[in-house]
């Protein structure tokens, strides 16, 4: 059982639980050898995990965590504790995008596009390594505020879809599910494009663009529901509606690749005012994660020593030495 003070592996001491859900728990911990605090996510769903599924999950988590992309969370370590796999990540001063949308409603179009663009660049880099997320949604996006106040969207839970107990397990809400996955296909990078388009619509509308209780129901009505959502978006911002519509191309062979989609989002962001840093004032993070208390996460870089001042030379002609 996980508890404060508990030891994980040879290096980590648990400090406090940060959250829990269907898949397990997230804890704040300390690496005893270097004194750095971190976050450990323990994967323990209520169904048995197949060894192949765990191996696939850890592979995707490791591969995405090694990419030097601001929107992908770095993977520091991984292992197994009491039969549950875990991954170790930096401790972030952040809040889920999903919570902000529930609390504040829609984002300004410029902010919504910039969130989607940042995630698209990270996903494109992962896709080039043949690593796909397959569960892009607002609940898996953290808005991280660094010590300088800069806000960076972070996509978490790469590979988590590999641990599902059934064809639609771990896919919630259904609005983020592309048609090929509704039919039971595992999906690839083009599934992430569909889901990212849904996330953009979610941010602009402040709510899910459409939903259903059952996958079969949504499969029968997907075309009509996406059409209505695009019309609603068009009344707010026609250009955003067009980009969402392209991401919602039902035939995945005609859906753009993530690298292409990222460029379209970039061009769209250039034509709209806004800065992600404006989201910093909206974040609500636990007191224990306030920047003032997280000095051990990223020790400050000591200032460079100042170069010595050049010695002043006396003015006038040099004095002659006396013989």
C-alpha cells in the first residue's frame, strides 16, 4: 500500500498523494541521492494487466519522454512497485486543461489555437518515431507554469491506451474517438489528428462539441454531429472551423499528417492575438506545488562570474625611467 514515507525502488521516498483515478495514483516523491522532487505515476487499473500491454506502455512512455519537445513530459525513470508499473516525471506546477474549461468556459480563439499548435508540434515529433498517443483529450493536457511565468501545454499519458481491457476501454469521452477507433481499430497518428481537432473545438466552445453514451450510437450519427459542431464553430471563427473540419476528415487516408496539421495551426496562430502566458493567471494549483516551495525541482543555475574589470591605464605619454 502506498503511504507517505514509503520507499519506491532504491531511490524514491513518497511525500504526498497528488491525485488518483481509475488507472492508479500520482505521488509527489523525492529522489534521495540527488534531493530532487518528482512525480511518480503508479499504474494500477481495476483489471489485470497483460505483460505485453505493460511492455508496450512503457516503450511508448520512454520513447515520448526522451524527445526534446517542450509539450512532451520528460521521463526520468520507470520501474515496478508491488506489481504495478510506474513512471517518474518532473513535478510540474500545472493544472489540467479539462479543469480550466469546466471552471472558466471557452478560451479566446487565439489561446485555443496556440494550445493546439504546441501539442501538435510535440505529437508530430513523436509520430516521426512511430509513437502515437491514441488518447489525446483535455484531461491529458497539463498547463504548466514555469518559475518565470511562462505557460507550456504538456501532453501526458503516452501509451496509456495500450493498457485497455476492451476495445473502448480508457476512451473517455467518446467525442475524442475517431471513426476508425469506433470500429475497433487501434488507430495510429491520424487518430491523434482527429482528437487534436476535437480538443481545439472543445477549447473554443468551452464544452465537448458532441458526445454519446455508446460508441454504436455515435458511429451512426457521427457525420451529422460533426457537421452541426462545425457550423457552430463557423459562427464564432470561420478559419478555426475550417481547420477543425479538416482534422475531422472521416477517411483517415485523406486526413492530414500531424506535421502538416501543425503547420496549419501555426499559420492560424500568427493571424490571431494572444499569448499562452495569459493562461498563467487562470491556473489553480495546490499550495504544495507553489513555485516558492518547489526550489528542489530545478535548482537555480548559479550566475556566471563577472569578468574582471580591465585595469585603467594612466593618461598621457608613458613616463621615462630614470637612469
